[in-house]
C-alpha cells in the first residue's frame, strides 16, 4: 500500500552553515538575477496568487491583482524627476536624525545606569519607521515591538516623554510603568510596544477592524483610518502572524503588515529559521499583495508605503510589506554581538540609510550642507534636553504601584478607607521594604 504513495523529498540540510549567508557573493549585488530577496534593485517585487485550482480561487470575492495594479509606476509631474520635495526631504532627514541621535543617547544613558532591564536599539532601521509613519494621519494607529522608541518618535510622541519612560519616571508616556519595551500613547494612537514577538499583531488587527466597523456599521463616513503593524522576521513563523493575515484579508481590513527583516532574530540567522526566507511571498497565499523593498532606502520604502497605505484607506484591504534592513547594534544593549560576520556588518554600515538620504538631498540641491547641519544641531539639543528633563523628573509614587493592574480597584488595590493598600504602613510587614 505504501508503494502507491509518493512524497516530495525535502532538500538536504547543510549542516555546515557558513557564518555569512553568501560568503562568495556580495550582499545587495545589483547584478544578481537569481533572487530578488537579498538586495533587489527593483522598486519592489510583488507576486500574485497563481491561477491554478480555479475551483477554489473562483470562490474569492477578489483575486490578488498584478504588480501594475497595486503599485503603479508614476510618471513625474515635472521635468525635475525628483522623488520628494525640499520640505519632504527635510522632514524625512530630521525624523531619521532624531531616531539615530535618540538611540545613541540611550546607549550612553544605559551604560551610565540611568536605564534598567533590556533596551533594544533601532540604529540602521530608521528608513522603515520614517518611510511609513511620516505618511500617516494623527488618527492612524501604529503597533510596535520591543524595538519601539523610534516608532514612538516618528508618530509624534515627544522625545522627553519617551526618554522619561526609559528612565522609569512619572513624566514618561506611560508614567514610568512601561519602560523600554512598552511605549504607549493614546493621544498619538501609538497602541504599544510589545515584549513578546507576535503579540502586537492581533492588537493591530483589532484596531483595523475598529476602523472598518466605525465606517461601515456606525456609518462614520470620514473614518478611513489605517493601522500599521510592525514586527520582525523572527515573528513570521508564529501563529498570530498567519491567523491575522487570514482575518485581515478575509474582512479586507485597512492594515499594512510591515516586516522589519533585519536578517537576525537575536542570534538566529533568518535563512536558517524558515523554510522560505522570502517573507513577502506569504501575502498572496492569504489573498493580499506581498511586496519586498530595500529597507535601507527611505525613498523606496516611502513609495511602497504610500501605495500600501492609500490602498488600505480606499478600502482595498491589507498589504504585506517586507522591508529588508539591518540593525547596526546587537539585539539589545546586553548583547555583545559576536555572532554576526564582521564583513556583513561593515557592508550594511556602508549603506547607512541616513547617509544615503543626505547624499540624495545634496546631489539634487534640495538643501545645503548648512541646512542639514542646522537640523542635526537642533536634534542634538532636543535629545540633550530630553535627558535633562528625564533626569530631573520624579519617580512614580508608591500609590501608583497597583494602578492599571486590577480591573476592580476596590477588590485589592484600594482599602475600605478609599486609600491604596500599599500606602498602609503595615502593607509590607513580613516582606522586604518596598
């Protein structure tokens, strides 16, 4: 009986994994044609669902459209052929400089003992945050990961509020209760950083469902809000990722799934962790476009982001965008970063997204060196002021310890006299002093 069955055999496993993914091939080689994954020089790569199995495909309300339908090539409106205006260029540059300078200061403050626990920096990935978030409206939502400081800054959360949160101070955006991995701001529709990979994706899907419900059920015609869900390559083998792709496509939710593929999940190479490292291909499997873009180029990211966000706002459903980027530091500030190949790190450092944007701005006469230096000086002052503000801010009061913990504040957190139990002198009897 078993002789009648034929199985496709898996590819042989290479047990001697080289330290570099492509030891004999330069990464981001524009002449490579075999794969569009590493270093695609095209503006994007989008694949569609194959038209096989027509009986199943025919049941869909709408098929995944071709690349020309989803991200159309735009003809320049003027003879200049510039991708951005001067105002746009300066906004992008300022936001990316803010993200880099802020994270560099975080490293200094961490090693000075001003921050505690794990702190994950965003250096090198600024083109993704800036390229996407600066296209949003204030009402649009962002859901982040544990690498969330720069997402918060791009969404408009003041630097002093983010720094104070990192210091664990009461003036932080979460009053010192969130810390590095849990930035949140209701005012700015930043729906949180999440410490466990994948747990933010269902929250983002829920936010997108809220937008659709308000528009279609509550008849709020002006509710065209979009949600961005940021997560890394290490998340893309988790169940929440697949479940939410399915739900978002099924209900055509206004959400963009943004994969910040920095090629490493802590110390695990992405190519060793998944059967098909081309994450963007998973989008069409669920009935949505899948796009790959060079995440080290803010202008390419911005172009793809604009199309995906506009598409969601029009009610055409979700998009999966894989931004291939690279973090310049270790996984966290506690990581000595000894696993990655030094040549690989040097290669990506030479492709610094901030340096590339600066070069584009100067070469196209969008701004002068002096104007960019003025932005850098302004940001340095802003970050230094944020540190001074955070350092001088008060720590949270002990009564705050039980806030936002219990659904019923009368149950345990507050005593019969209406005061928090932790304020009772006998509250810590028999335990270490709080």
